[in-house]
C-alpha cells in the first residue's frame, strides 16, 4: 500500500534533493531512499549504543582494557 505525503522543503533540503535527483534517482526514489537510509542509520546507532552499554557493564572486559592500556603505557618510549 502506498501513501502520499506532503512536506515543506527548506532551501538546504531542496539543494540536497536536487543532488540526489542529479544522480539519476527520481524525486520519489530519492525521498524514499533518504527516509530508509535515515531509519537504517538510527537503527545502527541504537545497536552501537546498546553494544557500548554492554561493554561498559562488563567488568572483566573493562579490567582487560585497563591492563592493555597499562602495558602499552609501560612500553612507550620515554621522551
């Protein structure tokens, strides 16, 4: 099922839309692709935030990171 949507485009969005259309996409294709790409980026960001939270909550992983950082610091050449 398709649904028509009406939006107001400011100058920046109109320029961006023209750029997408210049790549060969129709106006509708460019708008649909942009919405799908934005939604996918949000999902990736949420997944990344969840992964970071999981790692931050993992005390064993945090301890290992501190150990590695300490080792790297001990191997650093003196200035």
